[in-house]
């Protein structure tokens, strides 16, 4: 059932509003720096890379806007990577798209040894949704997005903070608003003898999709999902041998669900903590080719030993992968890995979820001004259905960005998500396809006009097909 017109309420709304105000205030407080180093404005989205075993596969949402601010439109690298004093080549744990320096982008705001690059955008959009059986719904809405990147320019080490937030406000029709926010920080420490340490922290908020298999029927407002992340890794080169070890922790909590009749239900039995230890070893055949092997073990523990249906859903995860990293410069770089993943649940009534894993991404530039991204990811989506352990989700993303003129950028994107359940599961497999196209016209280095259209179809093996179409136009202000 498609939820009624709603707005983020209570703690969710206050949290998102605070993030928006802080980013907006920082963006507009400092004066313009006309002589700062500038970079090209081609927006290149990055699909997820290798999914950490034991965590739910991230929703690979179609970047709906070419130039508008959105957490679905994450850049693969900070622009400051190109000008900091001690830049190293990207590693297998953090491949980055290489961009060329130009003089057509807002210079950013200099804050001591940091550079802040903020953006704020306003988009007016319309959405048509068809859930089958003549269950149609449409809405018009305003979407306000704030995004920023803060990067150090130190002689050694590097700190990068990226943040984005989106608030939606329905102005006509019916449909659920979809607020979201994301902030990540990474401190890279250049230690000794080709040794690098990385410390990471992050937070994300989004609202569970009404089409998700775990969504609550007859809900006016689906659960708000909070994700907290911490991680640490160390990378070392021993001549031709490249090694890395990483430890990641993630906590995921779910807010209450508001039903059509005004009552609320708690889904706190889904709250869980996950820890994963990953090790990788690669051999440098040449600077351009590095085959590698990787192994990971994880543990996910739910806050409540049993869910409301009496199932113990805590699990252990195991994964092995083998792959190849390719770095042929700006024209072609990336990695691909094949492997096998297993998730074993504590409750004997829940089947193990196992399967082939395919992970990686590839950046290809066939000609100047054209960038092509391919992304693959595999991960577990734990279920809330009685007797069903979860699904293995496979996602393939392709994004093509083309600079038609120096001030006009076009983008085409496609995403395919295949959700596979164990053969003895009572839940049905489903497929989601998203496609979108957009244009960004840079009226000047500080202001851009955007236009976008997207289409999404979710088709389960059994049940109704959901179709969603969106169109929007907007303005983006940069500093």
C-alpha cells in the first residue's frame, strides 16, 4: 500500500533540519575567494564498491539529478585530491576518478588549512506512482538539498569530510516524503615505509522504501533508519606485495512506524550491531595490474535476542574473494572481484544465505569530456518475515557523463537490482530497474540550472509491479 502524504516528524525532522542549518551557515559565512584553485564541474556519481560482509546491501538508488544536491549523487573523490601537497596514487581500498583542473568552478571557501566546497540546491519535482490494480498516486514536491566537502591541504596526511542532506516538502497530491542525510569523515595518515593508516566515521539517515520487502503494510510513515559507522585500516607495501587489514563497525537503528489509523508500532527488534574484519593481499605484476585475494569474517548481533515473532536473527558472515585491480591512468582504472559469501543465523529455523558474490567498479574515459562508470555490489538484506532469513542482493550500476559543451553536462544512468531468496524461502525474488537522464547548465561558476527525468520499475516474481516516474527542474548555488 502506498503511504499517505507525510512529513518527517519529531526527532528525525529536528536532526535533518540541524544538519541543513549547519551546512548552510558554514557555506554562506565566508567571503568568496576569487583566486583559489578551481576544478571542473562535471558531476560523476559513484556506485557502491565492495559490500562489507555482514551488512545489509546499500540501496543503489538512481541519481535522479545531474547537478542538484542529493545523497544519491556521491562524488568518488574530493577535488582537493588533485592539489594537496603529498598526494599518493589511489589504492585498491579507495579508487578515485581523476579529474582535470579547469577554471570554470566556484573556488570554494578557504578555512585555515582546509577548503570547503558547499552547494545548496532547490528543485521542484513531480512524481507519478502506480502500484498495480489501478492503485495510482502522484504528488508535486519541493526538494531542498545541501552538500559540502571539507578537505585538508597538509604537507602530510589528509582529512576529508563530506556531507549531504535532502528535505522534501509536498505541495500537491499524496505520497510519502523521503528525507535523507549522509556525512562521512576519513583521516588518512602517511606513516612510514609505504605504510598508510585510515580512520573513518560516518552517519546516514533515510526512510525505508514503501516497496521494500520489510516495509510495514498500511503505514502512513515508514521507519526512519539511522546508520552509524566506524572503521580503521592499515595498508602496507612490501615491495611487490600489497597488504591491508581493516576493521569496521556499524550500528543500525529503526524508528517507529506510523500506521494509517494514527497508531505507532515499534520495530526496535530490528536494531543491530555489526563488526567485520577484512584482510587483503595483492601482488604487483606491473603498476597497472595487481591481482589480489581477500577474506572477511563478521558478526551481527541484534539488540533483542528474539524478534517479535520469536526468531533469533543474529548471524555470522564469511566471505572470500579473488580479483584484479587495473590502473591504466585516466582512461581506465578500477577493480573487479569474484567470490563466495555465507550468512549463518543462530536460529536453526532460518536457512543459511549463501551465494556467488560479484563486486567492483570500473572508471572508463573513452574520450575527453566523457566518463563511464560501471559498478557491481553484493550483500545481504535481512528479512523480518517469519521463517525467512533474508535475501542476497545483486546490484549493477552504469552512469555515463558527457560534457556537451564547457557549460553543459549530460548524464544517463541505469541501475539493476536482483533480490534472490534461498530456494526454501516463502518470499519471492524480485527485480528493480531504474533509469534516468539529466542536464546541467552552468550559467556561471556559482549558479547552475538542472533538469532531470527518471523511471523505476519493481517487479516481484509474484505480485503487483510498481512503476514510478519523476521529473524535476532546479537551481544549484555554489561557493
